[in-house]
C-alpha cells in the first residue's frame, strides 16, 4: 500500500460526534476590467480546507440545532466542530453550490475580499428556474454567514505553510443585506438602477479562507464543471482526488478513508448502501470524463477494501492548464487598472502578490517522486525530504525533477551537496536546452519567417532586464505583451506564438522606448535595500521581545537559581528600559541584548 495513503489512514481516522443544542463598513471597489480581457472566468480558486474537510454536509436529513464534531485522530485533539445558528441546520449541498457561485463572482469582480452581489447573479450561476429562487438563495447566504466552524489542529494556513495548532473559530464569510429603499443606501440603488431589485448582498470572505484563496492555500477548478456535477458526493470525491493524485493518473485509496473524508455512514448495517452511493457518484464522474474508471479491491470485508481510480490522459494537461490560466488572469487583474505608462512602476509593486502564487504547496507525493528519480543513496539520507521540499518551493518542481534525473544518469556519489549546487548553479541548463531542441518545430511557416527576419536590437537592455527580480520581469513582460497585442489589433493563437518567438526583441524595444522603467526600478530597488538594511534587526513583535527576555532569564537561572520573585524583578527592570524604545519603534536585537546584559551577568 502507498506509504502516503497509509499515513493518511492512520492519522485521520475520523470519528463523528453529534451534539444536540438548543452595522458593517462598506468597501467600494471601483475597478473595471473589460470582460474580453479575462479569458477564463469559469476558473475559480477553492480554499484547501474546503476541499479536504467536511465543511458542507452530505446528509439530506440534517437536524435543526444539531452541532456536528468531526474527529481526525484517536487522541481526539484534532477536530472540526460545525455549529449552526439557533433554529437552523448546518450547511449542505445547496450552500456548497452557492459558495462555488460566489467564488465565480469574486473572480469576475477581480478577487476582492468584500464585494456586492445580486440574488439574480447567483441564480444565473446555479441555473435555477424556480420562481422562489430569491428566498432560497437568501436563506443559504444567511446560513453560510451564521454557521461557525471551530478548527483544532486542522485549519490549513497559507501564511504558515501548514496547519495552525491553536483552536480557530470562524465562519466562512460574513453577510450584510443592503435594503435599497433606505436613504443611506441610495448610492447602491443608483448603481443597480433596477426598481425590481429590493436587496443586494455584501459578501465578506473570512480572513483565513481569503488569504488561502489569494496566496498558496488553494486549488484551481472549473466552476461550471463543479456546478454541473449533480451529486454533492461526486463533487466532493472529484475535488479530493484531484488534490491527492498530484500528477498521477492512478490513485489507490482505502475505501474507508474515502468514506470518512466525504463523510458517509460506515457501520456494518449500512455499509452496502454506502458502497452503492460511492459507485453511483464515481459513475457520474466517468460520464463527465473527470475520471476514466474505478475498481474496488475487496479480499475480505468492505472495511479492509481499497479503491483504484484511473484518470484520463488529458487530466494532467487540463489541471496544469487551469492553474496557469488562472494565474495569468490574476496577473491581468492586478495590472488592468493601469491606464498609462507613467503608472507602470507604481503598479509593478503589486506583482509581489503574484509572486506568492508561484510558490507550490509541496506534497509528500512530490517529494516521493523526486526521491524515486534520484540515486538510491538519496533515500538513505534523513535530511533529503526536507531539502527536496525547500528546493521545490524555491526552484519549482520541473527544475528539481530535471536535476534528480541528471544526478541518477551521472551516478552522483555525494547526493545532497551535488543536488544543492546543481540547482544553485543551474548545472542542468544543457539538459533543458536539449529538451527544448527535441520539441517538434512550429508548423506555422509565416511565423517562422517573421522570427527569422527580426532585425537587430539593443541586447544590453535585455541583460539589464534579466538582472531584475523575477516578479518585476513578469510585470514588465505583461505590459510588453499588452502593447504588442494593441499594435496587432487582435489576440489569437497566432499572435501568442509570434510574441513568444520575438519576446526578447519586443522587450528590448519597449525598454528602449521607455528607459525610465529600468532607471526608476533600479532606484526603487536600491531604496528598498537600504531601508531593509536599516530595519533588519529591528524587533517589532511583542511576542519576540518576551521570548528573548524570558530565554535569557531561564538560561541565567541555571547558574543563579532565581526565585520566582527575583525573576519577576529582573523582568520588570528590563522592561522599564525596553518599553520606551518599543514605543518609538527603535528597538533592535543588539539593543535588547545590551539591556539584558546590564542586569544578567554570566
């Protein structure tokens, strides 16, 4: 059995405990993007926690005032509690679909955390035909806003690149219902300009979920595809296995693991019915070409069985395409409000946000794959998995994979040292060029002739361009591409191929036309570096101050054996000198250590 899946089974053994229990600031977003500019409006980002946890119930018999607690380990200290508001049940399939529709609308609004939406917009996304859609949607939004989730050792955080250990209590979103007939909401009424609409909704995605969606705690799905999956169980299986398979076209899972993560009932009495539900849901995924086949492996009981899932050959290309198309759209969203080149440098600062999207969520499957490609000695080194993880985050999976293959081919002896140096010094550059040379040539004769006839240009500008950070290079290239398409008058596959062929020339011509871009960027970079150098050792976190002082007192205690009163007195004396410095933000590690040394002599 796959080690990764065995680990999941052992660490996430889900038990379910059922417990029966009895004015916002308006943020206006005045950003407009031409609908033709964003090509992939159907692509949406789903927060990692939504994918892997039972945020939405699959039961059609949810009870009012019923709190559900999902346990994920035998110690029962890793869990999620779903608590509805009084008189309501927890969110289910309809709320899940409404949430997906909101993710689509958020994408169309340029990914703001807070945005205004009409009931009819959600109705259109869900393709509802019922006349009572308004009250149905409103009730679902209220349920989403008022249901509270408690995460203990379970909530994934993109900022921490891992699970938050503390207990976190949060809804998925907050809701403000804006009544258009009220005088204070006149501006909304004027913007809507439709007397048939009586209310609109202000949606504010909760901080933890929004940060994951914007940064690296998400996966990209086609929103229309998700909404077209009829069964909520099938939808959950699809989202989960897309995450677990990484880039494999074959996935084997313990059947009981899949049942618990959906979650479905798994007692001996109803196990046969649960298996039939799984089969029905998996068949729907086959019909929609989201998986190619599945097979249950049952040698004894269903509890000990496994399930094999196979994916179509096109699955990886589509998955990668979704990710890069979404990322490109996000970059366009960031730059779409630029109206003239005088704003270029100011807008390039925003590309730092895009840079965070390029950071990969490194999974154990990825690490195992790289280890499998390396010389066998790599698997004997305990530090190698961590080294591989850091390398993938820094250099990207494809480059790390190339280095691993190169190492095995050359029978490298000192595995870890060679691995690091090969990545840092780009020793496999020739391998990359060989791969590029082996690619089939473009079949568009007109484009080949165009590229061959490209005139000479100032290559020194490109050398300067390459010295810039990657995020700024991407930002400048985006403007070059927009300028090129504007001159062409259209954007088709031919233009994209032609741009790729003459990219270097076009960048140089653009920089020659607007030399202030390089000048201002260098100046800005220098100022930032100077500022960072000055503030490098500054301590702005109170928790860090406490940690340094407490650690110093604890170390000295090993020599002097302080009483509790003496420790408090030392702490007080040190803080009397520290607090004035902290208040003017003038406290550095050096100054803090000097103050401590005045009172603690070792």
